[in-house]
C-alpha cells in the first residue's frame, strides 16, 4: 500500500487563517491534513477540484466548500498525483479528444464554414428581394451627398448610352461620382457609378460604353448582392461583424467578385456592344492602357481591375470581338461624350470627394 506525507498549507474555508503542516495519504480515498498546531482535517479525494484560474492558481478547492484551498509545497508522489484531479490544458473537450484530433476537427469545421460562406451567396444573392436591394443602394447613394455630377446634357447622354446598352431592361441609373480614381462600381438595386477619374482617362465614348456595359452585367447577374453577402460572411468568420463593410461606395469598390463573375460581366458587355452596334475596339484599347499602366503583362492593375482577370486576357477577348470592315456606330456623338467628360466641371453645386 502506498504511503505519503507531503508538506503543504491550506485554508479551511471557515477562517482567513493559513494552516501549515503535512498531507498524509495511506493509499485510500481520503487525505488527512495534519497541521503543525495539532489540527486534523479529512478530505475525500473525490471532493477535490483543481483551481485553474484566480487566487492560488494551481491549488485545490473542494466541491463542498469553494473557500477551501490546498497547496502542496513539497513533491507529490506519482501514485498520489495520479489520484488528484487534473486541470484542463487546452479545454475540457480538447483534452478529452486529444490535441492532434481536435486540431484536425477544427480545421475540418473551419473549411466547411469557409466553403459555406464562399458558396452560399451564389444562390442566396439572387433570392434577396429587389426592394431590399434597392434600399441598400439608395442608402449608399445617400452617403455620397452632393458628390454626384449632373448637368442636363450629361444626364441625357448617359440615359441615351444606357438605353443603347440595355434596352430590354434598363437599370435604375448610371451616375458620375466626382472621385479622381480609375474605377466604376455597381451598387445594389441596379445602380452604377462611374468615377470621374475613369472618364477622364477614357479616350472615346466606346471605351466608356464597354466599362458601363461591364457594370450593367454585374447588375443583371446580381453579382453585387452575392459579393456583399460573401464579404459579410467573411467578416463574421474572421473576427466579428465590421459595420463599415459594404456601408459606402468605397466598401463596394473594395469588394472582389469571383473571376468567373468578372468574365460573365465582360461577356455581357461584349454581347451588348455587338447588339448595340458599338465597336468593342474601344474597350480593348482601354484594357491595353490598363495593362501598360500596370507595368506589363505580368502584373495586375491595382485599381479598377483588382481581382479581375488579367488585362491582357480581357483585351484579347474584346479585340477578337471586333469585326473587320464592319460599320460600327459610335456609342455617343462628340457633343454627348464631351458633356459627360465635363459634367463634374460644369456642375456648379457638386462637391469633390475628399478621400482623406
């Protein structure tokens, strides 16, 4: 039979007095706490609880008396240590399962959650009621304040261009944002904003038509809601809801669609250009410009085409769509294109968007 006598101190839970003495164990189910002052306490091993946190971390308490504390000051024999309650090294269920198995299980659960977050928006996005989507888009436009450029001439020119590109189902509105960035965004609820920086970099209305056609493609396929839902799910999965995600124009502009979605939008743009008898050469030239600005074929543009297919791939697609010798009609006449380019300059009430 095992016998042990280990130096220790304890608090009996009834007074604040510290008792010092030895813990005696004869191999049974009880400990005998013998104080130097002659006191004696019997404590069942089954009544002990390991204290993991708080005062006297690593000591033992009693199920029947949380104020009781026992701390060994000498070496506890292995036989007695095996009978004492242990602490949780990683957590109760992890300790029970084992760290390697728990890690594999956690990785599997994380992968499943990530797959749900990335794939669910594809079927959930198109099922969001259009009325909800319109309210989200209207709220984003409201955040723009007086930073949208309007003149009678530019509004009429944009309306004409949209009717050519999407005659069967015209989207709510295409607007010009007074932001000096090469970008364009599709908002929830069928709204498109083209940044003035992109308009100024374009060289002809056909280039502008290809960009707007691309954004209309996102609207028609409801890629915007899919991306919003995906971004929201990732923010929750990676550490909590970020209230800024998707709450403004730059939140949407920073979102990435899947490359398949970008190709779908490009395909829609090319088909609508063909249907409208607008040459796709302008769009091809625009992507060639972006390719050159990005430093060549091996890099990706950090602005409008971030997370998009490579500029070279997109340029080649629109270039191949050009029918040699075909008589195309310009997307807009010179006066209409000029009205769009000068919209922010000629709008006396517009405010410039200050990023910083």
